C-alpha cells in the first residue's frame, strides 16, 4: 500500500462558495503553502497544516479555469474565460484593494502556467496561457506594470483594470484543438502544452519557438492528451488521455514511447509524479487512482474515492506534495491521501531479525551497526541508509546462541561470545574468522554463559578481550601472534561475598602476570585481615555474583566498576590502588526479610581533554538472559548487619564506602604499567572533571556516584507511568547527554553537561528533556550517535529502530525496503505498534519542580511497617484485640495545626450487654451547668428515645457540640420513667 487510504484527511470548508467546486490547486514548495482557486472566483492560500492563511472573492467574474504562483512578483495569477487576475495575497482587504484585472483576451483562456526562472535584477515573471483556439500565449509582467513601487504616501491601492495590450506578449498556434494544459519544466528549460488533437497531441520545446515559425517537437497520441507530467530522476515524460493508456516518452524522442502502462478503464484526466519514490499517480474520470512504479513499470496500488457525494462527481485537480508525502485532490472538498511510509512503514510490527535481539553494537569508524539475534544470526548494517552489508549464520556452530559481542576502537576486529563460553575473533570488514577460544570442558547450565565483553586491544600481534561470565567471574581472553587459539590469562577475584562476611576492609596484592602479560591489569590477590566465618552453603550471602561492569581508561584514571545482583558496587581503582564497596543506605526494598536492589547497567561519565572510552562505544550487554529476567535480586540478612556496622548515622542520602588499599609490588615487569598503576592523577588531569559513575536500577532510579563512593544525585525518569526497571544506559562522546531505556520500551534523555562541570554544586540540575515510547517490549540495548543526532534501539520484539535524538521522531527500522531519510521531518511519525506521542519536559513543568512544599511532610515508620510484612504475618496472625488501634505507618515531621485541647469524652455502656449504641462517646461540655456523666447501669438502661437521640447528635466528626445537642444531653440527668 503506497497510500494509506484509511488515514485520508478531508477538508470540507475549503474556502469555496455554495455549490462551488475547486478548479485548481498549486503547491508552492519554496514557501510550503497551497494556492487554491474555486470555479466561482474564490482564491485562497493554505498553510502546510491546511489552515486558510488568506482568501479573497473576485466579484462579477466568469468561471476561473486555472491559477499559479508568480515567484518573482510574489503574487497569484488566475485566469477566467476572458480575463487575467493578479492577486496580491499579502495585502489585507477585499478584492477591490489587492487585485488587478487584465483584459481583454482574444480567445477563451483554458489554462495558465508561470515560468519559473532564476532571480534576476529586474523583477518580472512570464506566464503561459492556453486557449480554445489552439494558441499558446506568453505574457511578460514586471513590477512597474502593477505599481509595486508606489509612494508610501498612497495608503490604499485602488482596483485597477489594465489593458492587455500594454504587456509584452507573443503567441503561436500549436494545436488544432483546445489547449487543455500548459506547463513549464525548469530541468528541461522547455514548456509543454497538450491538446485533444491526435496529431499535435503534445508539444515540448523551448520558449523561443513561440517567437518564430520553426518546427516544434510534437508527440502524436491517438485521441489526444488530457494530462502530462515530467519525472526528473527518470528523465521521462508521461502522457495520458481518452485512450486510457499511459505512455512514457524520452524528452528528445517523439517517434515512439519507451513504455506503456495499461489498466485504466476510463479516460485519464490527471497525472502527477512522486520524485522521491519514483512513482506515477494517475486519475481517471471514474475517480479511480492507480500508482505505478517508473523503474519496473508495474502497478503498485489501486484505490478510489468511496466517500463521494452528489456534488463531488468529478475531481478537477490533483497535485503531489513532495515536502510532506501527500496526494492532494480538489473537487467540492479537498482530500489528502498520505503515503503509507509517512504514517507507518508497514502494517506489521517492524522486524529486523526472526528472533529477539541479543546484541547491538556500533562501529563508529565505519558508521555501521552489528546486530545478533537469539538464533545466532549476525547482521551488519549501514547506519545512514539501513542497507544490510552481510550476515553470518551459526557463527559459533549449530544450536549455540551468541550472547555478547565487542568491536575494537579501530573498527577492524570483532569479538563474539556464546552461551557455552566460547569466544571468537573476526575481521569486521570481511566477516572472516580469525581465532577461537575452544570449549575446554562440559560445564553446568549457564556456568560459562558470557554476558558482556570489551575489546581492550586488537592488533596483529595481540588480542586482549575482557569478558564477564554468568557465574560473575571477570576474565581476560588473550591471543598472541603465532598462537592458534585464544586462552584465558587473567581473572578478577570475587570480593562481594568476602565483604559481606565480615571483611568490609580488604587488602589486595598486585603482582606481575603469572601466565601472560596482558598490559592492562596485574594479578590481584586478596589479603584478608580477618578470616571469613565459614558458613554452610545455605547461609552464604545470596546474589553476590557480578552482573555488569564498566571500564574507563583515560589519562590519570584506570577504573573498573562491577555491580552485583544484590545492588553492591565494587570500584576497582588501579591508579590510586584502592577498592571501594559502594551502596546506598536505607534504599532497598524488603521482601521476605531480604534486601533487594538489582542493578542492570553501569556507565562512566567523563569529560576530559583526552578521553578514549573503552566500553561505552564498543561493549554491549546481553540482557535476554535468565539473570536479567529476574526483576529483583536477593541478599542474605548478613548484608544488612554489615551495613549497620558501617553506617554511623541513618539518613536517606548518606552513602557508605568500604575502602581496601592495595599493597603493590614495585618489581613489575612492565615499568610503564607499574608507573601507571601507582601514580596519582597529575595536576593537568585535575583541571578536568572527575569521572562520575551512573547506575541503572530495578526500581527505576539512576544513581550518580563519585569514584570515592559519594552519592551525588538520584534521578527518577518521568514516563507518565509508575517507576519501571531500567535496562540500558548510554551517552555520547562529549557526555553532555544521558540516555536510558526501560523494560516498557521507553527512551528518556537528560542534559547533564552543566552538571558534569561541577557535580558538587547543588544548583547544577539534571534536566529531563524528552521521553518517547520506542518499542512495545523491553529494550535490550541502545546507543547514541552524537554527530548525526541519532539514537538506535534494539528490543526483544526482534526489531532495531532508528530515531531522531532531539525530538524522538521515528525514522525507520533496519530491514525495511526503503532507505532511511535522515532529514528531520515536522510530522510526527510513529511505528504501528506504538501509540504514545513523544513528550518533552519544560523547565517550568510541574513534573520537574522538585521543591515541593508540604505543610505536614510524612516519613515512613519502618518499625511499624515491619510488623505487617509477609514474613511476620505468616508466623502469627494477631487477634482482633491485639492489633494496635493507634497504628500508623507514617509519622509527621511537624505537628498538625489543630486545637490542642479538644472536648473531653468517655465511653458509656458495656460491650458485654450488646447495647446497640453503647460504645458511642458522649462529650463533656465545659459550659455551665456541667453535665454529670452516667455511671450506673440502671441509669443507662432507663434512657428513653430522647436520650438515645442526644447521643447520636453529640457524636459529631467535627467535635462541635451545638445548643440542640446540649439541650438533649440535659435530659440524661432526669430520673428514669
């Protein structure tokens, strides 16, 4: 479907009179508006949003037969049967004030066309007229002819009738019948005129042929030509007429058409071209549209106007708007048919792979992206066009799923990792396999599942790759020159469980690599001051394995941050020889007695003079794995006990760090590495901003940390939904913009440039700029191309999509038939599976106002909340009289402003006797005479109906005792009946 007919827009109030029809529509591309002329003399100018900008009514005129726009004079020309009308649409007022009428004209004018020429010093325009005598006339009009250079003292221009003999004009008879249409093609520098004459059906020649009698280039068509057009890209002239056949001609060959398109059953009245897609749209008298492909000469779509009423029996004009991709027709109304690709690329959900996406990485050197699905099909695409370059199937063998990949910084080498722990290196340009890390032994389920990798170095002599296994082990896979296979040469020790078992401070020993020198990290060994308490398997801390990491290697910094499933972050700083345990106090969700705070992504934010990011541009996460399906992670209660020992004061914004100093060996084989590991950042590096670590959590928050473990900011994305777990983070080369994606398919963008200049300044805010729905499923990865302002997202719905970063406009998906158009469009285009329009957050928006002032702010009372947790209630269910009646989950920080001395009350009656209103309180009134309370049961039983009513009245929610209630209360002192 080339045109989405179901999305047709109809303009009923098109500026026409009663029982009037639209005779001509002209698109002015340079000004992006439409000129519309009705048959009874209404001239209107419509904006691109189809709103009437200005209009006028020509009085006492014959029917208008055509119109056009004069680009030099900035006026509209329209023709009737005997006159020429020049309308100054920019001047306010009626037709008496802004119109000129040129007459007489010798023959009845049928059509008009303006000659589009480059701007000249003399402001003038040429117009071509076709009449019923077969003549083509050309009039030359200048600004002096219409008094455009009048004195400013003349306040209002009067209506003026100008004699046509005052204009320079030439004419020549070219046809033996009416001249139906006349057009000018700047690309050919020729004019064209058509007629119902079977011999002189179409004339296509230079304007100079109107001045002489030399032969002109004529095209003969049986039964004449009703409409014609020219396609610049294909260099084809298309004609159509009463013989119902579309003929394609070369402009310089008039003897025989180069092609014919047959299919219409009625006479062809209008023909337009879609230059961008190389399509021909033809219209017949039966109001049936046919769309043809110029290159293949095939029929692509047939549709008709099914909403035609009695007055809409004929379509008089048709134009195609190349700026907005719409087909516009004029009858009694204006109908607008949008291209399907403008509304949606396909009625089906965009699909890049057959299965869900596991990997999305970007090669910024070649401007290509690589995608891998769960069927282990590797595809490489051009970023700017969306064309597929090549693909690799079963890269690690049959039935072996690829889970992660990385590209080196030079863009020439690719590394892939699989679920069985195998690693392969490839030549990115050719897709040829280089080396492989074979499967050494059979492993348990998901033990060696590779989740993330980073290409540290790729050269002819050495390949160094940092990988993360599902078990939480971080290793270096290395291959040197002359070696057939890759091998594991380094491993990072596990430190989270040691810290949670009573070792918050750990000493580490750095020593030269025992196996092979990798040039990046020395061997690390734990030197524990306190021997960890041996516990059974069931008593060990849960979810301590590493689930994601990020790496930053720039001048002065050599950082490796790892995040565990329980929310703990370990900052390995090899420059200052320290390791820090980072977590936020009092910010975990409690469930079954365990604290849950999962982390799904880490990202370093750094703005320095020399920044060579190793991870943010080349690494990728495999988020479709069993570990990422769990929305919460568990840790044993010992985590909470260690946390209490480290915390000195319980506040919601304080962070706890446990530092562990390295004891480095000075006898490193690599002196450059040793000096780089032991030297502190120099003074030049200090001038630049320090690195900031961003962590995306399951609770939907983004936390920004310093490398020393201080919490700087807490960011909660606003998506018009409750907090959604985050799945991916990314930023650009300059780190001015931060992007995040969540499990519901949203993409959120923040501006963090001013914040990174001085993170300690509390006045520097992080502003959310825009949020849009990119997918209907979980986004597994995304990246930001800062130079082109593009965002690419990959989701579990098997699609990879391209977006404009500033406004979230949809460009297309990788795998579609048409090429991408990176030009920003003013129209909002959405995929067919997304119905949420992108929304931006203004600075004064209520959602960004964090300085909310509450009169009585509340704080969660955790001690009382614990009594109603699922674990506590499952042990013993309290009885009806054991529950605290004054139970509150929140305690106020300020006392409520109410009367501190309310009326005294007491409860009368007995619950055992079962009196209906026995427990309703009675208030003591302080005014004399004082009312004595009832103490005896005999007095209570003797209360009559009046006394009972007095109790009901006195029980007021507002605690206000009226005079009527006080009078009724006095009856309680009377003796019983």
